């Protein structure tokens, strides 16, 4: 009897899929250890779930974007909520001439653009923001396109999407706690990583002990009280996702 | 020398038929306008009992939904010229004959991998253009034409590639294939001479006296006893093609089929010239001098019909046509030298660049200009000017300022500021700053701001600033996503 776990794409529950092709290093050693293939997948759909903006959810990928751009492939930003800001990308080392920003007027154009960019094979990474009601069939299609074009496809969604099934092979839950980015992997080729890893993003300003030291303003210092941090119960959230 | 003749017997019919996807009864009428007669009838019309030579009125009585189109000889001539342009991809020696082409292919055999492969490429290519041609192969152009015409009439012939075999292959062909004047053919028939071998056996002096020196010269050229040089067709330096649709086409989908054939023809023409196009105009004619013009332009020189069709399809999809389309016109004013890209097993940097350019074209064709762009650094300290759209890419490669957010808002958004400071879904705590940016006083758009990094209770980090002139006014300008 042949051990089924020796076939590519088959792995035992409780173990990581070792047959995965080498991934794109994320630039965070702790995260690479937890990602199947040792990095972001090279030809697959990844979902990044986050609530709100400004957690570092995009900066988390800068290491991978730098790698694929240096391989000579493009980085496409499809329907981003705001403009990807050139100085930030440049300081992270992402070559700007590799970047391609697409701002479609209609929701279906966004889906179409993502599909085209993935399928073309010209892009090493495609980051996209899709309308909230994108259905499973479309995501499945994008997953197939990512495989066909050998492209890292990253879909950004709110955490409320975690109750829906996904064709993505990797689901990343991004939260924020005590000035650090916390990354959980509710779905991966292997056991879900419920206990989040804390990651420090280079270039992402981190709040230290007492906020800002001085306010240089027209009228002198303005006291700004620190609000207590609302810490989310990530473990509870993650267990619900993996259930 | 080896000649291939392409004979297009029902060219007027084919020109109309190739613009329609599904066959329908169709005849080409010619003669006086009061009583036109059927010059050509297609298979569907023949099935209904229509025959050539019948009055068009009688034909219409036989087939109710019969479509009759007047013969347009200048269009046929144009079509043959365009076909000659298309055939130039196989050999430079193409010349136009009354109802077809002859191609000298001996020098192209090696390039195309032998005669069989060349012929199958020709047959497939002609079919893709929506035309039907019979092929004749012989060492002299006249013999090749005779073979092609024989095949059109259903007379079995075998192609001949060597001069010594030619007289034997020609021997049994009927003389009427040679396009001699009817009077000459009648005289010969009266003498009992109906086949080529009989004519070749006649004494030369008497033949020349009786039927004229031209008939004898033609017989010599046919059998390869005299040289038959041909002037190669020189196509014009710009490309123009027009296709009349047999019926009004509603909407865009109905145009794509004939457009594909036009583009395939252009691709052959461009291949024959080692040329590509970067700008292409497509006119959709609606009649009454109204037309819709679609300008296609590409980042690099292109000639592949499939790619151009894909771009045109996206552009057409965004058009609302004012009226049904009755004709298509394709114009390329400038033909540019085209260096074919070598196919490689592992795509290199250059192929990737081409792939990216094509992706951008495809996206821009559907989404419209200005919706697909790149980003680059600009030499300005004002954050809203710290980036720009290439192609005017700045040589500045690195940014050496302070922390910059991954997202920049299109325009700064005013924040609600309480007594304790600015708020955005909770009070904002200042994490870093201030970074003073005060510049631009010389061009009328001065900025004088103190930038801070601020975080709200949920840990969302923002880039905000305070106007120096108005310390109570806080604005959100970026998001550290």
C-alpha cells in the first residue's frame, strides 16, 4: 500500500504540506516558518482579512513585492482603496517601475482586471480589493487564474468574510495589539495557526511608551490623552474561523 | 522555377460570403439594371434551384429569402491586390492574374519546410481569410494556372514539379483551360484539336500562320519552351482594406467575425513586408456618410490578428453604435519595421516586458485611459506631489525622508478635532512627529504643515497633519496600511 501522503498536494492533518513549492520569503522569519513552503505561495490565492485600515496589512507584503519585482515581474494594484504612495514603496525597496495601479470604474471591471492580470503571467504579485458581495465562483476563478499565471494573488477582505468558505489556500487574519501586528493563519495547508504571531513591520511607526514627546505647533504643546487600547480577542476569533 | 497558382473562381461571391458567419442564399447579379442576370450563385441558392445565367427576378421567385448583390469589379480587383499583399509572406514573387494569383515558390521551399508544408499553409491561410481557392503547381506559370482551373472544373490533374514531366501532364488537358479567344478555340475544335497534346504536335510554322504568333508564343510559354518572366506585384506602402457586410450588423458582436478576417489578411500583408503597425484606424460604416471611427494604438509594433482583435473587442465593447454597421474599413497609414521576437522556452526579461505591455494595453482598452497607471517618485517635498504618473519617470530612485504611509489619500480629509485633539474612530494618539513640511511658496501652492503619525485605540495608524496657520485644523493625509 502506497502512503497517500507521498503524493504532491496530499498531507496529513496535523502536519504541514511539505511538498509545496518554495514560496516567496515574506521578510519575517517567524512568519516564514509558519507559511507552507516557507513563504507566500507563488501561484495561489491568499486572503488577508483585516478590519479597518492602517494596521500594516499592506506593508506586511512589501518583502514579497520586492522579491517578485526584482525577478522582473510586475506588481499590480487593482482597485486599491487609496493611492499606493511612491515614497513608502521606495523606502521599502519595492522597485516603482514594476508597479501598475488599476482603478476601474465598475465592480465587474475590477474582477475582470484581476483575472486578466493574474492570467497574463506578467505579474509576480497582484493585490486586489473586490466588492463585498464577490461570490465563491469568482474567487474560484481567480484562484485558477493565479495558478495559470503563476502569480501570487492577494485579496484584502474584512474579517466578516471569515464565515464564508473560500477557495484560497491560505487565509491570513491580521489584527493589531500593543503596537504590533498580529498574524494568525485560520486556513493553510496544514493545521490552522490559531495563536497569532507578533510581527514588527519595518518602516511602520510603532507607538512607544508615552506617545509624542513634543508638539511643535503654532500655539505650543497640545495635550493629547492616550486612549486605552482596545484589544481584540484574536484567539476566540481564530477558533471560530477554523471551526 | 516552381509556380503555384491560386484560382478563385467565384471571387465576387466569396467576397460577400466571407463577411457573414452563417450561409444564406446569395447571388451576384450583373448586366443591365432593368434585367440583371445571375452571374454567380452560392450553394444555398443552387439548392433552391437557382442557376447562373438566370434572370435575377426568376431566381427570386425560386428562393424567397434570396439576397442579390450587384457585381463590383473594382472591389474584386482590390481584393486580389490585398490577397497578393497577404501572399507576399510566402514569396516576394507574387503576380496578379485575371481571377487569381501566381506565386513563384522555388526559393521559399526551404524556409517553409518543403512544398507540402507550404501548400498546406497556403490552403489554411486562404480558408482563414474566408476565401476558397484551388491550387495548381507546375514549373511554368501558365501550366500552374491551367492546373488550378482544371481542378476548379473537376478535371483530375496531378501537380508537376519537374520540367521533364510537364508535357506528359499537360497532354490530356482540354484547350479551353488556356483562356484563348473563343474564335481560336472554335477553329481548333473544327480541326479536331481539343487537347494540349494535339496543339503541341501541330507544325509551328502553320500554327503561327493560322492562329497568330501570340497563340504560338503562349503555347511555348505553357510548355516551358520559352521564358515567361512575371513582374512581381508591389503593394502600396500603407495598408487599407474594406469589407462590405452582406446585411446590416446590429451591435458589436456581429462585427467581430468579419473583423477577424480583415485582421488575418492584414497580418499576412504585414508578415510579407516585415512590418508592424503601432496605430490603426477602424471605421464602422453606417451608411449615409455616417461612420464611427475607432483608433487603436499599441505600445509596441504589433501584427498578430488575434491580439489586435482582443484589443478591438474591448474597445468596441465600450462603444454605443448610432446605427447598424454596413461596412468595415481598416487603415494603417504608417507601416513600421518589425523585428520578430524569438520564442524562448524560458521567458526572459524582454518577454516579460512585452507581456506587461500587452497586459497594460488590454486593461486600458477596456477600462479607458487614465485608469491604468504606474507610479514614480517626484522631486517635491509636498506629499501630494511626492509621486507622479510615469512615463515622465523621475531618475530619483530612493526616498530618504521620514516614515511615509503606504496609502496616500487623494486629497486630505479634515478630521473632527475635540478639545483633546483630533479623532478618527476614537481619539488619535500622536506616535511620532512633528515633521515640518514647509515649501512651495514660489509656485502659488504653498504648504506649511506639521505631520504626525497617529494611532487610534484600535491600533489603526494614520498620517495626519496640522496647518501651521490654523493649529486647530487637523487633516488626514495617509494610512500606514
